[in-house]
């Protein structure tokens, strides 16, 4: 297949994915590998927007900040996503991929504020757009950010890059007999409590008919395979 199945995508990258094997911080080699895969999408003419998590930075802080109120903790997590976004922007621009970071919390010295029409214009000009800072509000996850931004920019699909190769009925690390699903509906996701994304994000995707593909980002080339329509990982909400 030479033509991409999806023309405009949201790539959701967890903070843990950027940490590589270390499990915390930012592993530059891993970030560079992800950037190279995104560059491949650009060469296919795909319009790419990215939402990055912050768990690789925030998890360590959270361990020493027990008792912190939820709103403050969430704002700190948003700052972690901005740090990751800038790291990914640097890796992309090093390989000549024009990139813009837009933050839900204004930081004009280092990034643009999130403006929907401006984001869509960047995509039309074939720039990669990284949405940082979550939704700008506490109590909402970056999964919800991905669902919200996908609806706003009219993305064709959300690609959820994980460290596992799809959605399982239980933890495949703890149970070697765990079953991997190839397709699921959003109702299945919610009713079975599979934990791929939070219920707010899943409901938003379901209400707006946004398909989701969950796949392993550690296998090089998987991002392109997903965009080209290959059957990898688990497809959620896709019509049979």
C-alpha cells in the first residue's frame, strides 16, 4: 500500500515511552527514534499532531509529594508534558521536520498558545504540531487531551503509542496467558474496564466517532504501519 489510510492523525505518546529502558527522565535515543518515524509520516504527506504525556518526569516527583492537592499535582504534570514536547520538537527539527509546540497554558517565550485555527493552518502547511500542557485544566488526563484535540482538528484517527502491542484482557506482564484483542468497541472498553484510556477520553472518542489504534511504539516502523492501514495492535471503535 503506497497511500496512507489516514491523512490527519493524532499521535498520543506516553511520557513513559520517551523514557526508554530507564523508565524515567528523557532518553534522547528513544526520542530520536520516535522523531525519525514521524519524519517518515511527513514524507508520505500525512498531517501529524502529537499529544505527549508527562509520566516519565512526574511519576518520580509524585512519589515524594504525597499529600499534595490534586489540582497542584495536575498542573505540575502539565509542565512535565511541556518539557517532553520541547525535547521532541528539538529532535524533529534536528532532522529538518518543521514543528510547532502549542501549549494550553500560555508560555509565549517558548511556545505558541493553543489556537485551534492556527493549529489547523500549521497542519495544512505540513508542519508537525505538538499539543502540550494537557487541556490546561486539572482533573483531565492527556488521554482526554488527545480525544479533545482530535475532535477539534477533525483528525481521522488517534494512534496510541504504548510499550505493549495492543489491548489485553489482563496485564500481559503479570499473566503470560493474557489474551490480546484485535478489535474492540468503545462500549467494550468502558464496560470491561480495560484501562487503555480513561472513561472521559473513551466517551469523547465514542461520541465523535474517532477510531483509536493501540500499538507498540518500541517496534520501529509501527507508526507508519498503523497509518498505512496495516492490522497491528488493537483497533478500537473502527467499523468492521
